C-alpha cells in the first residue's frame, strides 16, 4: 500500500510539475531508505539459539524456547519463528537492549509423532515505522522428538517374568517392600536396616518392621514390523498408554520393535525412554514409513 501511494504521488509530481509533490515523493522514498537501514541494524548484531523443547505429545500444545541476544546495538519489534512450515510457533520481543539476552517462549503443536527436523530460525522486525517487514534466517538445524498422542486405549503386553520385589534368594523369612503390617523382635543374623528405632526405643528392645509382600511383574510391549503410517501411529499410542498404566502400578515395562529393543525397567526414566523409543519407531532409517 505504501509503495502504491509513493508511486501515485510520483506520477502526480511528474504530470503536474508541482514542487511540493516532488518534495513529498522525496520524503516517502527517504522513509523507505531509513526503514531499511534501521531494520538491518536491528538484525545485524543478533544471535539466536533454540533451547531444548519440553515434553511434546502429538496433538497437544508444548513450549518452544529461543534465546535471543544483541551484541552491539539494541533491537526493536522482533518476531521469532521457526523457518519453514514444519512447526508453526512464533514469539515476540518489543525491545532487546544491547549486551543482553532474553528467552522467548511460544506454544506449538505437532500433528503426529516422530522426529521433527528443524532447519533454522527466522527473526523478523518491522522497526521503525511498521511499514515494511525485514527478516533474517539463522541456520540452526535440530530435531524435536514428538511423543505418541496420549490415548486411553491400551494394547496387549507380554509378561516376561514374575518376581517378588524385596525378596532375597534363599531366605523365605524376608518380607517384601510394601506397607508395614507388624513389628517383631529382631533375631540374630537379620538385617539391622529393618529396625524401627522409634518403636525400639519405646519398647526397650530392637523391633524390626514386617512389610507386606508386593508382587510385581515385568512386561514387554511388541510393535509389529509390518505396520506403517497411521496404523503404526495408533499402535504406538496404545503401547504408550499401556506402558503408562503398567508403570503406574509398579511393574517393569520393556519394548520390542523393529530396530528397537528396550529392556524392562520401572520409574520415570524408563517411561521417558519408552516414549522416545515409540516416537522413533518407523523412522530409524531416516524415512517416514
């Protein structure tokens, strides 16, 4: 619109020979030059870095973070986004003083699971007049791993072995690791770590805890090798839901999939490793299967 206005005033000045119109054209053209010089100065001394993304599940918003810094000159009216269309996310910074850095946060949503390849970061400014937008793309290759969509539908898991956690081989008198159900006097040769010191002080003798025996199982999830595309995504979603349910009950969970073998384990770290493995399922050879 601004360029059309400048062109119209210029044609009017040529047709009429009016000096005021020539002066107005000069003012409009100088505004374009000043805008280009000042926006270039805003972008020239910038540095931008992509920070690790938070846990990202397909179909759910997650946070993208960028660290923006200005070395020698302040920057104004900045917009930061990912280059390309792989991940639509955008954050704004009105003012960035020279010699400082700022972390920008933006919500993003990925449509499906898997590794999302990012090539660069685009920084745009409309400083100083808001008439033109000037952009600079910083090369910053990286990968954001998108976990399978959270689903309430569970799949099947194969039980690999059963054991009593807290037991010691060859000693049937040792209780499990569940809730405390009783106290009894410590016998010779028993583990002193089971002594309950407050109860012992009150009774005047060493009392040990008797805990309920807890039985946990170990399961292995299996992803068929012939699946691809949406069927594979749905199978990974069911496997993730099954793993989450089993781990929440204290079981050990492993995974078998093409090019992936994860030994059974428990806890938050095992859940994270399972989610990462399920996100990579079907992408190990660098192609979308």
